[in-house]
C-alpha cells in the first residue's frame, strides 16, 4: 500500500515539474468544483438543529435575578454621589437653574429605584 502511494506521489511530482500549467488547471478545477458542491449542499441540504441541546436559562438580554438588584444599588449609589456634589455646591451658593432641574430629576430617579 505504501509502495503504491509513494509511486503515485512521485508521478505527481514528475507531472508537476513537466507541465505546471496543466497541473494548475486541474488543481483550480478541483477547488472550484469543491466550492460549488459546498454551496449546493449548504443551500439545499441544511443540517437540522439538534434537539438534545441544553436550554439556556437566561438569554443575553435578560438579567439574572440577583444582578438587577446589584445594578439598582450601583445606580442608586451613583445618584447619591452626584447629589452630594450638588449639596456642596449649594453650601457655596453656586447653584444654577440647570442644577436645580438636575437635582429634581435625580431625586425622582432615586425614588423610582427605591420602590
């Protein structure tokens, strides 16, 4: 068996050295046919999905039950930090109308998270 394979490879090497253009044409023909066959098989014979897959409990868009709570805690802490900045600004007497609107918005947002 190994003898036949080595003789075949030697013949292919000699054929390649003798006429590389023809060898290239055959090689390109094989590549093009394999591409066409793969496109044909993908378009007409799609593999059926396996039904023994393990279902995911949560998708990428859903959050785990404990994760929502930690996100709310983080958001509430961020709001408190920003309100403390405005408190320091109020003590200096440098609050503007935009700041008071922002404070009101943050307070309402904080109340929603608290519920």
